[in-house]
C-alpha cells in the first residue's frame, strides 16, 4: 500500500481507504463484515471511514467498529485512522440532524461510545447546513478538537463558498481543516468542474472521494443489464433501475472498452482515474467480500493514462 500526504499536514492516508457506508450493518452477517475489515487492515488499509447513521440501522456500522476495537483490533488503535461524521438524519426530534452545536456534540459523544473509542482521528461535518450559522458549526468543530474528542476536522459535501469560509475560520482558530470528502467518479466530476479540488490544493486541504464506482455502475456488473442478485434489484435506495438508461449503458460499455485496452476491468480503471487526479489523497471503496476488496486494490498498481486515453475518457464523460 502506498500512502499520500493529506494536504499540508502530518497525516498520511492509504491510497485506498475502507468506506463503511454499506455492508457493515445489520443486513450483513457479522463474520462477513469482519473478514472484509480485517482483510483491509492486513492489506495496509489503515483508514476506516464511518458516520453516525451508517448501517442500516443508524449506528450499526459504528457498533460493528466497536466490536472490532474490543476484539480483533484492540491492540492496533494507534495504527488506525478512524473517521466519523454527523449532520444527516440520526434520531427523531429537532436535534437529531443538521449541524447545530447541540447535534454535533451529542452525535459525536454517541459515536465514541458505540465505537469504544476515547477519540476519533477525524470528525466531519457531513453536510452543509444552510440554516445554522456557519460560525456555530465551525466553532463546534474547533471545540471537539480542543476537548480531545477528535484529532482533526473535515468537511463533506460543502459548497465552494461555504468551504472557503470554513477553511479560513478553522485556520484562524488554529484547527485547520484536514480534508474534504466529496463524490468524484467518472460519471460525476462535480468537484473538478466546480473548483472544489483546486480549492483544496490552494488551501492545503486533502481530498477523499466517496462513491468512486457510482454505486456499482462503474463495474462490469451492469454491462449486460440488471442481474437478479444486484443492488438495483434488491436494494434500490441509492441506485435505481431508471439510472441504467440505454444511453448510460452505452457509455459504460464504451468506458469498459478503454479499460480492456489497458488490460484492466472497468472498476480498476475507474478507481485509477480518480487516483490520477491532482490533489486526490485517497479513494473510499466499499466491498461486499474480501475478494472484491482485493480486486479494487489493483487500482494502486495501474499504469498512468496516455493522452489518447484521457481524450477518449473526456469525450465520453464530459
């Protein structure tokens, strides 16, 4: 595993990190989740990315992490870089969501108990809150570091201007933002197009991509339609049959042709493409099995893209 410096900090993150959004809740057998997590650690993935509401049910992924910290990984805390988040819906009532001081503090305290941790390495504001004053949200992030509940702070899915304000505020209060988490993949290049990635570079902030395979579209899973055992068929919460239009299918097959010419599968090329974007620190991958995780790790060995390949990909995706 290769490690990249995160912005202008002392933190090194693996090129591939483990995202625990799916497959670490109550729908997945514990042993399967355990095998995936331990395989990740054995392969050099030391960054585990969680959030308060990851599951299902909300809190389930953090509870799973707590089991690991009481068992298999109890002797490895200082080798791990564990992140969690708050700001999406977590519990009922006016304080169960968004980015007020009340919600962020309460949620982090709950997360630490579930994960059996004294602190997290990284705590994110999971989304921009248009109603809560930015100063309230940002001061709360400063305070959780000063209280020793988190070592670093991150922002996720904040718009450009709000992120810029956040970077300045945090830096002025001696708690610089470590990293920005955004959706970046071949089918969704918003962080590139909106200037988020360049902004991160200019401000010395790292960048980590989630949904790098577009919920499975950027794999060979759907090149011949929708399999009966696929996520679209059985769990359409985040990926629906309507997402696989004839135009999208043609695009995926064309991208797959480029991948085959490179001697790779589509998923490997898609992950490699992100890793070759300037300013990217790490890519969050999910996995339904240890074997799938190991396949994703091949992206770290992928060759650079030729000018011709870049032009072909840009023609298909921009």
